[in-house]
């Protein structure tokens, strides 16, 4: 597997395309995930990523699946790493595991507070408290390309938009070379963040796009992530809520329109949040007339 530069792909003339999956809970889920990954492999995305579970759970399976992608597919894996519940020594160990299998692209995240607590962030006694600290640590451990998260609709713990811009600037100064956003449902929020950061740092930011196939699921995710659903999206989905096929069709249509709007305004690419399914994502990809990267 050759080393692919994600920042270079995000600066290319054509839009970058990437896919995000979540870690399976068991072997059956892992088999289904690998099937979806192989279906999506056919369109040659620039990279794919496996998230950590909430509160840093499922770390071992995330690392294992990321290694499988590196070994068993032609895809470039973007390895996720969070500070949750980990000492600096443990973080170094995970980075070493990734490096040992040739993975050189890492998404550095503070991570969400563990479930079951009071919702406040608490660092490991021997760990790190902020993503920029994790970026710096990774950069000391080898020749890694490090990406970070971005929050167009303001991070749930942030006092406001300007603070989020400052945080991204700090991450860039720490060595981050690109950013990937949480799911976006309003192109204007993404463009506002992208432009504010671009005025201060050269940090390509690719928006996260999620084709909605389940109304209750997206409402729950929206609440957890602090990403408000625009009234126009809610009304279009609510109008067909009792018809699963219609919800899926409208969800694909909304994702297509949103992606077209952001690409038209110069978004460097699209990061599809797949929910471990391939068909809706592939439909949006085909609707956009995107081409394979390699």
C-alpha cells in the first residue's frame, strides 16, 4: 500500500471523496461492514475511516478493522484516535500499532465524554485534554499526516462560532493538515466556517454528508452531535415519515442537493457518513456524477 497524501487529494482539481464507517459491535457486524466497504471500494474513494464508539468505546475493534482495511483492500485508511480514557503511553502504543501496518494518516480527536457520566469532559490523569495536544504528540512519533474534526454548527461545549474558529487555528498550528466536519445539513454553516478559517490558515476542510434513511436515527444523531436539522429538512422528511422507501428517496435527494451546493462553492470534497451501508451513499455519488480518484 502506497502512502497517500490526503491533504494533496483535498487540494486537487477534482473533488475528493471519502467514506466513514462506525465500528461493529460483534463479528456479524464486522462481516457486514467489510461487505459494505468492498462495495464502496469499487468507486476508489480517496480514503475511508472507522470511528471510535461514544466515549472511546470499541477502540480495539476500531484498530483491528482499520488494520484489516490496510491489509485486505486497496483503500487508504484514515485511523481515528481519541484522548478518551487513555494515558499518553497508551496513545503512543496505538499510534505504534497503526505505524506497524503502514498507516500514516490519523484523525486526532479529543473525543466525546463517556456515556453514563454527567456529560462533562474529564481527561485521563496521565492523558491529554485537547485535540491540539494529541496532534502535537502524533507529530513527534513519526512521519504522520494528521487531520482533525471541525464543527460547522458550533461544538456542543463551545461558547460560540469564533471560539470554534480559534480551536481550528490552534489545531493547524499544532500540525494538523486537514479537517473533516461533523455531518452538515446546511451549506451556509459549512461555508461560514471554511471561509473564516481560510482567512487565517491554509487548512482544507471537507464537509461530512449523510444520506438520511431513518428519521428517528437522524433525529437522535442530531441531538447527540449538537447539529440542528434545518426546518426545510425536517419538513421534507416528516412529510413521508410513514413510508420507509420514500424517506430513503428524500434523504438521498437532500444529500445530493446539499453536496451539489457545497461543491459549487468550492468545497474540496465530500466525506460520506455511511452508517455502514453502501447503497444510499452510492446513489448520491452517482447523482453527483463523481469519478473515481485513481
